[in-house]
């Protein structure tokens, strides 16, 4: 207990002897809640200045200047972040208007519609062509029937995508024109591939 009281008296005497207009960097760092290295950096940046004596500072001048730098620095940073956000928002709006940027949700919805149309049409082909194929008198006729149905299924896939570009007032990109356009037979003629069954008797 006696040692603790002696330590308390020494600590009290130490702080009582400090002149607030003439403190060292270690004491200033403690007051500001930073490291001595940070104090040195603040001085190099001229955020704070010494009191004219080597390594000494005036708390009555340094503390207000330090607090002001935090306030104005934070405001400037927030202002710059706001400007960046506003520029990005404007860029996004311009990109959308020019068709260079499309919402992921819009794309997902569009593909879902296109895929649903295609799968519905494609899945019903056997039922629709069963009677026609049973009456076909040659492989050529069968192939033509299947080609028509295949093209119809692909048109069902392409229709909502093409309509999307029409509604948005944009031309279909070159990379999609040959694949999706239904003019001039651009879908092409699909090949009917028939796998021969192996003759087990051999």
C-alpha cells in the first residue's frame, strides 16, 4: 500500500510539473491518442507545429489544430466519396440509356422466358409430329417435318430476346443476328443424326 501511494504521489507531481505550452512528443502522443511516430508525421504534414523549442509543443495550439484537421479532413473525404458515387450513378444511367449496361435481373428474366418457350415447344414435338411421321413415305419427308419443328422451337427461344431489343429501341447485336434472326432462313437447316443400332447377330 505504501509503495502504491508513493507511486501515485510521483505521478501526480510529474503531471503537476508539466507546462501545457511546452510538452514533448511522447506526452502529446498520449494526449492525442496516437503514437510518437504519428506525431512526427503530423508535424511533417504541417498539421501541427512546434512551439519554437526543439521537440516541444504547445497543447493550447496543437490540440485545436489537430481536431480541426480531423473535422475538415473527414468532411473533404465524405464530399469526395459523394462526388464519386454521383458520377458512378450518372455513368450507370448513361450506359443503360445507350444499351451498354443491362440489369442482371432483366437478363435472367429474359433468359427464363426464352428457355421456357423453347423447352415447351421442343418437348411437345413428338406429340405434334407423331401422326405426320407415321404417314411419311420417305426419309426426306421425315427430315423436313423435323426441320420445321426444330426451327419453330428455336424461333420460340429467339422471339422474346428479339422483342426485348425492339422494345428498348436498339438493334440486335451482330453476335446475335445470325443466331436469332428468323429472316432469310438464317436459322439454317439442322442435320438429323440417326445412330445406327449395332447388329448383335454379328
